[in-house]
């Protein structure tokens, strides 16, 4: 096989197979939202804002037993190489759905019947792995909004490139590689909140990729905690 993306165990951007891109997380960056987060993950730049719980309207969408988690993933027109037409498309509707479901898995929704919790994820710059970065940012924004959760969810992808299982794919690796496996977990219990796969891997490679993704999630989780501690360290209890 001709190896174009990994040479002597080093990837095109200089990372080792099990290395994450550089990540920066800041909690509470917007004053109008109830909770917010700005996150940079490699070249990804993402803003997440949480609003609610508020009364779900129109009333017929209300659930009398729990809150509705309404995540909306949106890519700015200028966030990708080829201008993206504004507004929802199949891909963003899918990512919004899986993100809502992943977050619903950790939020104590039964505490807020008949309400809606809005989670807006705005991708300002995209460079692969935006759904994982979006979920990670949304989790911090939810915690910043004081929404009760059983754990702080986190996401990270692994995949297969040039026959090697790698962590956190870049755009080139995503396009030219063999497989991409985004995973979101509740880190304390390792409960899987989201798992999707593009491409092909053997079962053994899948197991290896999943393990690597979980390790990546744990590292990113530490950065989420630091961002929240950083914001709230000066508050009196
Ligand atoms: O972003 P993520 O890896 O979660 O989702 P994807 O559908 O696998 O997209 C991979 C990457 O393709 C995105 O992160 C963008 O960098 C790029 N993309 C693009 O250039 N134009 C689009 N309309 C959608 C995605």
C-alpha cells in the first residue's frame, strides 16, 4: 500500500497516531445566553450557547414527563472551504438529532417537565471532527447554564488512516483515510452516548479505535473540567 498520510509513524501534521490536536476551551463567553462555551480544536472554532429550561411552545410539543433537549448544529457559510449555503441541510439535521440524543442521555430532563432546553452549536471554522467538538462545547455550555447532569459528556473521534488506527482525524485524513469513528461518552461510567462510523474497519481495528477514542475523550474531559474550574474559581460557595 502507498502510504501518503502517515510516514515513519508520524502523520502529515506532525502528530503521533494517538495524539490529539491542540484544544482550547473557554466557559461562559456570552452574557445573554444562560450558559456558553467557546472551543478551538485544531482548526475547528465552535461557539455553543444554552438557553433554558423555558416553557416549550407551542404547547402541543410539551412533554408532561420531561424537558425536550433541542440541539441545533449550524455551520457558518464561511466555515468551510467551499461556501456553505446558509440554513439547515441533511447533514446538519442529522448532527443536530444525534447531538440532542447524546445530551439527553446525561441531562436530568425529568426535573423540568413541559420545558425546552435549547443548545445552539455554531461552527465558525470547520476542519473535521466538528460533531465531537460541538458536543464537547455544548456540554461545557450546559454545565455553565447550571443544567443538572449526571455527568459532563465529552466526544472524540478515532479512525483508520493508511492502515493505522489513529486518534482525532484531520480533514485530509477524514477524506482520504479508510474510516472515521466519532464517539461521545459519559466519562465516569463510559456509557456510550453517540457512536457513528464512516468507512470500513475490521472488528479488531474497531475495538482498537474505540479504545483510542475513549482515551481521547478522557483527555478532553480534563480540559472541559479545567475550563469550568477556571470560570468559577473566584466564586464564593
Ligand atoms: O465534522 P465531522 O467530522 O463531525 O462531520 P463530517 O460530515 O465527517 O465532515 C467532515 C468535515 O468535512 C467537516 O468537519 C468539514 O471540515 C468538512 N465539510 C465541508 O468542507 N463542507 C461541508 N458542507 C461539510 C463538511
